[in-house]
């Protein structure tokens, strides 16, 4: 059942949604996608809580979408831009869930926050990162790009372009300096620090928090935030369906030697 991959617990006035696929670095597959949507919606409806924490079990927050899981649906999407658009629309909808929730959502990030995991963290209202956290969107290295292009709104155009064009990662101190996270704490204290931070926020009037979040969201959307997300989706869906030289080489190595070998091949090509 999807529920076993994402859990929901309550501590005081804080709801905690945990990605629970640690053996795969909480990579998002079909079950995680369904479970995460359900648990976030449950957390937003829960009358006992004021604030929500989004976290991951194990050594990483979320390594993005599970591209190692080839299924019949993925085969049907191959070279079909319309099917890819429908699929990516679901991914964007999932990543926008924290943005659309009434309650503020705090991302608690350790280890990898890559691809869809990075986008998910950026869509949260606030982010606390462990000092071992790594943020980035490496999809361009295998001829894809994360469809929810929120990064320019968070770190600015120049920095976002560098990260998105190269597919590089940044560490937690850099993410803090660039405004991608609010605080950096030692890994050993991440859970305690996040709970303390959330507990303090939960003492604010829930009505005032909800109204402030709505006002900030409406302002960003009036400035074009959601239109930019939709436009990015429309532009990038055909890329997923396209047959490219690098993409075909990448897939060939995946078939012969596995995903890890393909990722190492691309990293070696792009090493400074």
C-alpha cells in the first residue's frame, strides 16, 4: 500500500509527514507519489495541528524521481510528448502541494535533495538543512529538466541558470547564502532543531499564519509564479519525448551496465 512509503504522525501541534523509502534515498515512485499526496492533504486537514514538517527517513531527504524503475507506463510515454505532458503535470501537482496547503510546511533536509526532491523542498514555506545536505537538479545531464522550474524564484536567475544548465549540486552553507534554506544545523541535531523550530511557529495564531501564507502566495502568483511553472511544463514536456544523442547514449549505458554507471559516465564528462 502507498501508505507504508509515507507516514504521518503528530507531536503537539506539529504534523510530521515522513518519506519512508530510505533504501532508495526516498526516491519518488508511483507509491511514494500517491502516499505523499494523501499524507500532506491529511496533515493540512488535521484540526489538531498548526504546522507541518516534511522530512525523509534514512540518510537522505529525497533523491528525486526514481528513474531506475522502468514500467509499462514509461514505455508507452516514450517519444510521446502529450503522454509526457500528462505525466509531468502530475509531478508538478505533487511538488506544488506544500505551496497550495493552508498550513505552513517546513522541509527538514539531510543528505540528498535532488531533482524533484530539491523542487519539493523549495516549494515548502521554510527549510532547515543538515550540514551534510546537497541540493541540485542534475536531470539535464541525461537530457531532462525538472518541470517545476521554481529555482529562479528562490535563488535568482543567474544562480538558477548555473545550477540548471550544469546540473551541479551545492552544499548546505551555499544554499543558506543563496536563500534556498533558512537555517543549517549539525546533522545530529536536525530532528530536534526542526521540531523546536516548528513548535515555536505553532504558537503563532493559526488564522494569522494561514492568512499570511495565502497573502504571500497570492502575491507571488500575481507576479507570475504559477504561470511560469505552467509555461516551463509546456516547454519541457517535448524534451522528455525527444530522441537525442546524449539521451540515447545514457539509456544504452543504463541497459548494459546500470543506472549508476550511466550517471558516473556523465559526471566524468562534466568534471572540472
